């Protein structure tokens, strides 16, 4: 038994020595094996490199695309949201601030200056006298609004011309400025004169000319040898597109004596001597009417009382 154990132990030791020698021999690379190993290593390295690149690039590209899509998508909506949010309040605020302003109302035209206009039959004698302030209100079309102009009586602005009538002929007064030309014609019928024609021409700012006339008037009537006067403002409708207003009017187109106005025939608005009697008479008539009504009512009550008894 002891001999068999020693032999077995010796066999094991020899086997270990032989196995160790084989391991040493196999660990020493031969030239061919080294080349093959280098090729294998190179191939492995190449394969590993390619694998790394292929593995790295695909994730990089999707990651880049993902980043761009993620960044651009929120950026665009966010930008649009900002613009829409900013513009809407701004527009609303602007509309509230710039509310439509009502058109300015035109200021009333002041009363015209009263001028003195004279027509001479020669260089000395006056044959027509006129004193008045003239204001014209006109519209150039049916749908247009009225425009108002005053005639400036200044000698350096308005030129005065006319004709003197005698017998059955007419007298005329022509007043002409750079903007306005007005022609007044007076007639004498049965020793009564009146204004029977008026023509107006206005040079408009746009280069057009407004014209209006009426040859069938019966204004400012008085006896020949006297004058017609009306100090109150009066308005006359010459046509449907023309109205004239007169201020402190006095005219005498015939039989002027001593270069001054003769006795004036006053208009009803100025004639207070007639107005006062009319008012007093109306008051008396009203009082009489009240007395009569009271008397009639009293008589009826008395009559009814006697019947009852």
C-alpha cells in the first residue's frame, strides 16, 4: 500500500511537469502566430472601431434631429403666441384710444360791415344811394351744405358801378370784389320803386363759379322821391340755393336830392308807431271779449234760477 501511494504521487508530479512544459511552449508565439495574432488584433480593432462609429453616429444623428425638432417646435409656437398675445391688446388699446372724433362745428359767420354805395349821374350829383351790410348764403348743389360770405365794403376791395334811371327806365347798382359780384336792379312803376332783380356770382376756391339770379322780385318798395329803410336784420330767399341777409338797409334808387336820403319809408319791423297801437287795440279787444262772455254766463244762470222757483 505504501509503495502504491508513492508511485501514484510520483506519476502526478511528472504529469504536472509535462503539463507545465506544454503551457510554456504554447505561450511562446511563433512568427506566423504573431502575424496572425496582429491581423486578428487589427481586424478586431477595425471591427471594434467601425462598430463604435456605427454605434455612435446613428444615436448622434437621431439625437441631433430630436434636439432640433424639440427646440424648433416649441420656439415657433412660443414666438407666435407672444406675437398674438402682444398684438391683440395693442390693437384693442389703440382702438379705444383713437375713437372717432366728431367733426368740428363751424363757427357762425359774423355780421357784415355796413357800407355806403353811391352811383353818380355825373361827377358831382348822386342819382342812387344805398347803405347796407350784405351777407350771402348759398349752396352749389342740392345735396351740398350752405356756405356764407360777407361783402366787404372797403373801397380797395369792392368796386361800385351802376346806372341811373329816369322816367320809365331802371336804376342798377353793381358791387364787384375779387370773389363776389352782385347786381341789383330797381324799377319804377306808377311812382313806386322796388327791387325786382338780383344776380349773384361767386368765384369758388376750386376754380368754379356759382351763379344765381331772380328777375321777379318785389322787395324794398317805397314811393319815388323817398327812401326805403329797414334797420333790423332781414332774410330773403332769392332762389332755392341762395339767401341774402341785409343789415341797416336804406336805399333810394330814384329822385335823389342834395346827395342825401329823403324821407324814409320804414319796414314793418322798424315801424314802432304802428306796432304800439296794434298791441293796445288787441288788448282792448280781448278785454271786451272777456266782459261779453262773463255777461252771457251770468244771464244764463239767472234765467235757470227763475225757472226752478
